[in-house]
C-alpha cells in the first residue's frame, strides 16, 4: 500500500487587511499642523493628514474639524511656553519678586523669538477662536494671576514706585508682547537693530522698564 499523500495547505493568495496603526497619531498631526503654520501654509485637517502620510479620513477621530486641530496645537504651544517660564523662574532669586518678574518677561520674549509659529498661534485669533479652548483660557488666566502675585509681592517688599498693579501689569504686558510682535513682523531692521542684536536689545528694554517701575 503506497503511503498516503498528505496535501499541504495552500498558501493564502491574499494578505489579510491590517488596520493602519500609528504610535501617536494625534501628536503627529499636531506637529504637522505646527509645521504648516511655521511655513505660512494653509492649515487644515486634511493637509495635516497628507503631511503626516496618513489617509485623509484617519485624523477625524481625533480632530473633527480645523478648529479642534488648531486648539490642540495652541494648547501644546502653551504647554511648551509654560515649561520655559517655569524653568526661568526656578533660576530667578526666590526672595526678590521684581527679579522674578524680570525673568518672566525675558523668558516670554526669548521664547516668542525662538518659536515664532507657536507665538503666532497662541497670541492671535488668526487660526481659531481662543475662547473655544477651555484649557487655553484657564492657562492664560493662570499666567496673569502669576504676574499679579509677583507684582503684589514686589509692592510688599517695597520695590515698586506705584501700587497701581493693574497699570503696571498692562504696561509690562504691552512691552513684552509688543517687542515679540515687532520681532515677528520684522520691524527691527528699520530701527537699526541687526538680528544678532535683538536678544540683547530685548534684555536692555526690559531692564529699562524694570528701572522705571522700581523705587530708587
């Protein structure tokens, strides 16, 4: 009797379809949107998907529309900004509130200069309505409260000329925001300030402001 022939199972002719998997698609889409904004390109969920090399429909489970995507980008930008602020304050003299206020201002300007796309997204309404992000609104309120506390401490330490904290706070905000905006909009060359001099100029301008609000 001849040995029984055992038939081998046929190899599958088609591969089973496997769903697309990405380790952190949400993060990749946020980074792609930020890159588009930095390039001055139009930001959309579909364009972020194309830049991230995923199917056009893949991002919509994370971001149903452009506003949701840009809100996430702004929240990430704000998170990075807070890291810079906290690092600067950690290095500032804890006992001198005005020195901490100065460190905050310098960190703000330097971060805005080095991260212009981030700054543009969190400081203007060009990309989305900021009020639609509860996280961004809360974070901004916390930063304002932080600066108010520093100025309140500076008054208690006898360091300020004026006790009108609201006026000093708004003046300081106008100074650092205005300086960062001038840099982003390319104004400094017409004022005779070369690119290599801008950070040094920022420090000098903030020191001039601090000396103006300080008691002699």
